[in-house]
C-alpha cells in the first residue's frame, strides 16, 4: 500500500511505497515445502489408489506453479502483464503440441 506525505512548502504529494519484507516469502516457501511433503507422502504410501495419487500430484503441481510464478517470479506485481501474456501463449502452444502429438500417435 502506498502512503501519502504532503510537503508543506510545495503542496506536492509524495508517494512512499511500502517495502515487501521476507515474511510472505517465508510463508510461501513453507507452503511449498508442505505441498512437496504431501505429494511425497502420497507416493510413498503404498495403499493409496493410483488414480487418486495422480490427481493429487497434478493439483499439487498446479499449486506449486502458481506459487512459484506469483511470488518468486513477482508476477503478482504491477507491470508484469506482458510476461504473463507470453507465458500463457507458451502454455497454449505447448498444450496444443502435446495434444496433437498424442492424437498423432494414437491415430494409427
């Protein structure tokens, strides 16, 4: 959040931006470690249904991707729209290539 300071002599408003401390990064890192441990435990436990384990791993992977891009790559901040657009375009192209490769392999 920005705080405003009024200068008595010039009447101008100066904006001082609040610095983001390491607290959020520590929380996100701890959450990433917990997600990794849950995924590892699901695979290490022998009695877990394979379909459930795969779905759980995919959900954990998607959460990890959003955490990594949002906090470690700072895509949650202002001014990062262009990298987000390019990454979404890359995901779309990669997904299209994967779907077409699978379709090509299974077609014959």
